[in-house]
C-alpha cells in the first residue's frame, strides 16, 4: 500500500527565497498562497484513500495537514521528519504552544524542545549537523517501512524529502514513495 509524501504549502519564510540573510521568521506559518495550495492538494488526494497522516510539528506542516486532511483522516504529530534545522523557520515551538494553536491535535508525546539542540549560529539558530540529519532521515525511512495503516500521507518539508527522494518537491506536491529510497510518481 502506498505512502505519499506531501510538502507543506508556501510559508512566510519561503516568500522571496532564496534568502541571502535569514529573515528570522521562527516556525513560519503558511501564506495566503500556501493555504490555497493546500486547498488544491485536498482535491488532489480525494481518490487516494489515505487512512492516516503523519505530520511534522512545524506550524506550516500542521496548517497544511489540517487544510488537506481535516475530516478525512486522523493526523499524528511526529518530530522525526521535521525539517533540517538550518534557518529560523526550522526552529519549533514547545508542545503547550502548539496545543494552544492546534487543540484538535495531540502534542503530549513531544519533548518541550523537540527540534535540534546544539550550538547556535549568529542568528541564535542551532544548526543541525549533516550527519545527524542524514541519520534522522534513515531512521524515519525505516519507520515508514512498517507504517500502518496505509495508505499513509507524510506532511513535511523540502530538505527532508529531498534527502529521501533526491529532489526538492514543490509546495504541496504529492509524491508516491517506497521506503529505502525508491520513489515513483
């Protein structure tokens, strides 16, 4: 049964990318266009029979997942496939703040600081080392190999999915995926 990767809609951080300097938009939300992209993706998934959604705890992914799957499939939050932390938009928020903004979802299983911990750069962003990021992607791929129920949708991020499939997906692009690095569609 299929696994579908869905990149979040356009975020406030994505506007004007690439940035020469980090615009310091922490845990960036969707733009109006990003919301419209998610609304279109809802139409595009209508015939896929998705039974479960695994979503990153970053705001832009949650907003995307809710716009696409609210009333269609249950949404589980999992921090393993959060974005590679290299910019302010990849810094998360504590579960209590997420629960306040998205009370229909459960964040109780997340640590207070679920994003990468480490030395911060000049913008106070704790940049995730490449080796740590690559290990996290491989670990998530193994989890997907046994994920149930299926079909399952994974709502996440450009760099994380690029590491899985070899290219950067467009905002709200939907890609059929097979664990262990093989993708189709």
